[in-house]
C-alpha cells in the first residue's frame, strides 16, 4: 500500500521533505502551496549564503544538520548544474572587546567540524578582503553562496518526476485529523492523506491551529531590509563580510554578501514586524488581524520589553540610511551613501516562547498523523536536504 503524504509549504524545506519522502519512503507526495509559485517567502528573500556551521552550539540540531546539509546541497547543485560558489567568509572583530568572542566562535566552528577555519590578525584579514578593516577575523574559506530559489524550483521538478504533485494556489483552509489519516481542504479541493507534514514558515501558527496543535511557541516575524552596492562599489567586496554576532540574538547583524549574479547585498537588519508578510515599508501595521495575533502572544510583548533598546536601534537603521551605512562602514569604511541603493526585503519566521525567549534550535513536533516544523530559521535553507532526511526519519510509518 502506497503512503499518501501531504506537505504544506513549497519553500525549500517543504519541497526537500517531499522529495525525500518520495525517494526513501516511496510515498505519493502532494505539496500544497498558497502562492502562485514556489519559494515565494523566506526561500526567495534571503541573502543566498550557504552557512558553514560557525555559529551554532555543538551538538544542537542546527549544528549537525547544517554540516550535513552543506555537503548534500553542494552535491545537489553540482548534479543539477545550479550555481554554487565557495567565495569564503570573514567574521571581523572591529574592537579589541570583540576578540574573546571571536576566538570562542572559532573554537565553536572547529567543534562543529567546519573545515579550514583560521584566525587572522588585522593585516592578514586584508589579504582576503583588501578593503575591509578590523582588529582580527575568522576566515571560513569554504562558506559559499547559491541561488536558493533556483534550488527550490529544481526540487519541485524532482517531486513531479518522482510521481508527486506540487499544487500552487492551494491555500490550506481546514484540517481534520482522523484515526486513519488527515483530511485537508486546500483551495477548492479536499485531500485525504495518511500523514501531513507542515513546513509553513511564516504561516506555521495558522496551519497548526487548524490541525488542533497550537503549541507552546508562536512565530514572530522580523523584517530584514537589504541595500545593494552599485557601480564600482561592488568591487570593494570579494566574498562575505560579517560582524561578530551578539550572543543574545539569533540574528547575525548587518553584513556584506556577494551574490551569484555578481551583485553585493548589504544587510539585513532585524525589525519586529506587525504582519507575517510585511515586505512593504510599513512593517505590516495595517494588517489588523496579523497585528492582533502577533501582539496577542504574551511572548511578543515580553520580548519587546526585554530588548526595546536594540529594537529602537534597528528601527533607526531602517528609517535612516546614514545609520544603516554606518554599520557597513564599520567593516568597509570606503563605502559612501551614494554606493547604496535599496534592494529587496525579507521576513524571518522566528519562534518565540511564552516567556519572550527566542527559540534558537530547529524544532519539529510529531502529533500522531501530523508533523509540524515549528522553528526553521537560518540556516534552514542551507540545511534543507538534511532537515528533509531528519523529518523523513520521524514521520510515523504507515501500519500495514
């Protein structure tokens, strides 16, 4: 008997899960996506960096699946002639106070098995990035860039070639779990699955409620804005230039990232959004329903009270170009306001607990016939093929 498994969400994680279940379980998979194209949200709005595993606590799911995912993604891109370029990354300490954090980060990277990690002084870092400055840096030569949206489109083709289907413009409207399976109303069609895997990203809470499993965390959206370098300024950056991250936050700070098309992005910042798809300049405050849902979660206000100073700083960087530029000039001082032009924005789906704590690791819950990916922020795109293997191993098997 062939398993019928539904997957909610045609981002890179959902599509990778569908492909993996079709290959390893021989399942008949159906991907349900509310948008008219795949990779419409986080997958298509990120910086395109393939993370090497520098930042994550050793032994965490993020650390393990990131390292596994890098290898799988590199091979997948090679096999499908998709862009993948190991441009390398510098994590730069701009002050002496950051040196100890930089060294601790290097030790963490080595514990996670990141290859080629080197600690550099102020002169050595300029051999890698001649226009960058700092008191020291970590160099990760194998950190790469790719086009995650292109990977997602290829994964969608794989799903179809394996006998599955990707149903675009099929928003999930209702879920009813039965002892023998799950009924899903999506678009105008009713589907019956043996198992349902929810990879809803920004829409996770809505789908979880439909399934009767609201959970102990909620998705709080953070809007990230990018500038792009124009003209000759693009030549000031060879690869990836990152700050030493603040250990209090899962965000990495404003950084400079070369793209597979030759461009260079600057950003993103991290501003609390008031809607789940707040891609416009208003942060989503006009979406009253989302506004109430986000602020109605006790963890949101507790998070805001705990980190309001940082929040105001991020908003200032969002509203004032010179403030955003100052963050980039800390590492590449030759940049000027004329070098920056506004580019795309994205929204990160960040799980927040009731006490206001931001959930750091990947979180996947199993509820009988429904599997919920509760938290899959960066490096989820990097880790997508490894996350898919992990999920395929925990989706309950069909009893014959």
